C-alpha cells in the first residue's frame, strides 16, 4: 500500500485525537485498542493527542504511556475521572480542544484535524459520538451516524441485511414492552425458533450479556441477563457453523470497498461453548485465529463479496468487520457487522489485513487518510 499524500487538514502534521474508553461495558476493550493504536501510529507524520472518556462520560487528557492501557495483570484498564475536562469546540473556524478545570480560565490545547474514535459499543460505536463530531463539523475515522447506529443494533442490522438480500438466520426481536406485557408470548415465539437459541442484548458487544440457551427452562434467566445490558433483545436460532470473518476497508475515491482474506475463529472446546467474553479477551489460547480461513476458494470469494455487500448495505465508511457462519452444507449466513471492530494489533481485523499484505501501522495510516479526505456534512 502506498504512503499517504495528505490533502486536507494541517498541511504540516495533521493532529489526530485518539478517543477511547467510553461509557459502554466495552470500556476496557477500548483502552486496550488505544494502547495498540498509540503504540503503532506514525508520530513523525501525525501529532497524536490521546483523550480518554471516563465511564461517567467525562473527557480527559489521557496518558500517552501505552502500558497504562494494556491488558496486563489482573485488573482491566480504565480511564479515571479528572478535575480537568476536555471538550472539542469550534473557535474561529478551527476545531480546538479546550481543557477546563473548576475556577480556572479554560486553556486551548490546539486544533484537531481528525478524531479517531476507538470506542466500542453504545455511546461510541453507535452513532452518538459520530453525531457529536458531525455537529462540530469535525472529521473522524469510520462510519457515520446512521451506519454506526444500524451496525450497533442487532435487530435493525438484520432488517437492513435482509432488505439487501443477505442471508440472515431465524430470529425474533423482543422489546422491553413485549417482555413486560406478555412474557408467555415471547416464550412461545422462542419455542418455535427451536433450541438452542442465543439470547442477546440488541445493542452490546464483546459477547456481553449473551447466553446460549438449550431449553425453555433456562430462557427467563438468559433474558434477564441480557436485559442488564439493553432492554431490547434479539433471540436467534443457534446456527451450526464455522465462524468466518472478513475485514472491509473503504476504497479511496470512487473505488469499491476493499476486502481482506477471510479468517476463521475457532474456540477451543470444553470450557467455552461459544466465542464468549473470556474467550475473546481474558484467557490466553482459548481461541485460534487463522487467516486465510481453510475453506474452499469459492467460499472465500463469496465471503468477500458478501462482506463488501454488507458494508454497502448499512452505508458504512472507513472500516468494518463482517462476521459469518459457514455451515457444513456450504451456506454462508451473516451474523453481524462491527463498524469499530476490535483493533488491537492482535485483533482479528488488523490480523486479517496483515495476512492480506497491509500492516497495522499502514492500516492506521490509511484510515486516517480516508477520514482526512472525506467531506464533512451529511454522510
Ligand atoms: N445464532 C447463533 N448461532 C450460533 N452461535 C452464535 C449465534 N449468535 C452468536 N453466536 C456465538 O456468540 C458469539 C457472540 O455473538 P455476536 O452476535 O457476534 O455478539 P457480539 O456483538 O457481542 O460479538 C459469536 O461469535 C458466536 O460464537
Ligand atoms: Mg461478534
């Protein structure tokens, strides 16, 4: 991949605000991603400002010391609240970062050319932060408001995929009102799906709140567990299939989205029945990522085609990881799209690009290039 030729923003050294942490249950995962990006971003080319979002929602200036954000030891990394709050404001036509503390005159930290929101889950990957950045006319990496919101919601995502002709597995969506008003009707619908089912919060991630349910007796507990993350749920028929993922990167100019070689996630049997939170982040060696996935060539081509179609279906920009089930009879069923996928150097998205010839630092560079060259305004 060729090096960037910046065309927008500060011509000397674009200022990149790396935004991480956030209010969702994936706070810690976002910190780990930030450690990866802060460690790999080209500092000769970009002026980098790390900004953490505490769980309360407060923006603070964060330490550039990546060891503070890594997954080392037993405690998960977390952005601590601070007496000083950072905000982004437009002053004199420039996007300025302002630091304010009680009883002190606010200070300007300088202008920002592009924001890299490394936020997963609600209040980050769901269009809310994107909306805030749109309001202040600030460029940012990744999908816009609608695509982020659709990609976050496992129900509307499926509605859009089905409309685009993608193969979605059997599911029902359950709203808070439906569950509180007539739980028996929900149980009947689930029974018709057949067991096992996967009960999921509609808007969460990193497998948080997801349970595999083998019988009706276990259903209510799984529903209550999911409702702790989101009162809206999606309940899906369990699909027997291998988990195949594909990384999508927006094309430059009018080019079509680029797709990586697909990879496969295999969860070591025994302790993990599926790709759950512990398997994803906590335990070493619980999962094997292999790229390219060892599936027939036609299936590889089809997965790439479907991944690009899913990216376009929701109107994604920048990056997305599209996840599928590949069944024993060769069907390719879409599971989900992630508009801000796990992005540590070891995560599947960068790994699939690395296996396809695009290194982690070059990938970061390309995403910033795409963001700097995208017009602000309606998107
Ligand atoms: N319908 C399904 N059939 C079989 N396994 C599933 C199904 N839905 C989810 N899983 C398992 O649960 C994991 C997490 O589900 P997913 O929908 O990808 O949620 P998240 O957004 O938290 O990653 C999947 O990677 C897969 O292992
Ligand atoms: Mg997933």
